[in-house]
C-alpha cells in the first residue's frame, strides 16, 4: 500500500506474510542469529551462576573439554565410527526400501500385500529390538547396523510408496496414450516424477538414523559418540556430554545441507516456488 506522499506504508508488513519466501542472505542471517541468541542465554545461565556447572557446563568449559577429547583422547575415531555406522545402516535400508517402495506405489496388489505389515512395523521402536539383536548378533557392528536399518527401513518404504502412488494421473494417462508400456511407465514417468520427493524423504530419514545410532551405542559399544556420552555420564562430565551432542548436531546439519545442495543440483525444477 502506498501513501499519498509516495512512500510505502508499513514496509515490513510483507515480510511476515504466510508462505512469503525470504532471500538466501536473510535466511542465513536469521538462522545464525538464533544460534547466537541460544549461546548467549546459555552463557548467562551458566557463567552467571544461575545454573550449577554440575548440571550444565558453560560454553567455554565445553569447548576446552572438546579440544581435549579430540587432541588427547581419540574422539575423532569415535566420530568416524559413528558416521560409518549411520551411513552403513542407512544405505542398506535405502537400497532395499527404494525398489520395494516403488513397487508398492506402482502396483496396488503389492501395496495391499506389504502395507499392513510395514505400517505395523514402523511404529515399533528400534531401541526395543536391541536386546534381541544383541542376542542374535552380539555387540559388534552388525547389531548397530541392524538397529539403524530397522529404524529407517519401514519409514522409507512407506513414504516412498506414498510418493510414487501420488504421481499425477494426467501424466500417467498421457504416457499410456503415447503407447508407453507398464515397465516403461515406471522407468520414465513414475520414478522421474517422484524422484525429488524421494530425495527429500531420504534426507529426512537420514536425520532420524542419527537418533538410532546413538541409542545403539549407549548399550554394548566400545567406541562411538554414544559410547563417549555414556562414559561421561558416569563421571558427571556434562561438558563432554554437551560437546558430543553438539558434534552430532553439526554433522547432521552438514549432511542435511549437503543433501539439500545435491537435490537442488539434481532436481532444479522441483525448487521453483519454494
């Protein structure tokens, strides 16, 4: 709205309109500002003496302990083991879930056969399987990969099936009109059309996989970030616990940004209007 003087009235009104996009620079600034505010509140609460350091370490102590963990206690190896477990379990789950999810989305009889069990299994907490998995596979890497697989696989299958099944009917009918067969329809229409959303599904479930690996490492592990957190809890070392949690968040954020960048590069048409 422009006033009689030629000036725009209430120039900030459009900034908070629902679904109005913001520039990339403003998005980065807003995101960084929240972290700055969070650390400021944390610093005031701990360094100001409002919260005992026994229960919550201050940021400076946390950073010093983190440097000690990395430089003197081999924490980098723990980080590498955790990353390997997450990627290993997640990749195995994705390799099996992708074709099964596409088949369920494309063929309704296949969906009718698998969907009730998949819907049932996806509500089962992966952590509840840890005692059984230790009994079956021991406390080695197989058990930890299995926890991540169980936590990721059923979610992936159902979400991919729903994405493929929601392909626009006009595209399907147009393809059949042009003489495309059933297999070609899946390869040329259903998969390309669902690919951007499938990529987003993989990005989201990868984030969930991080929660499962930490649970798996809390029990019967001799390495990994979860193992370090368990040892630190026994010593009431909240500075090390917080550092481990922050490392998980930073790695997860980095992987999320990498996934988004890859998706923008592979599916630029899907980013229009976002």
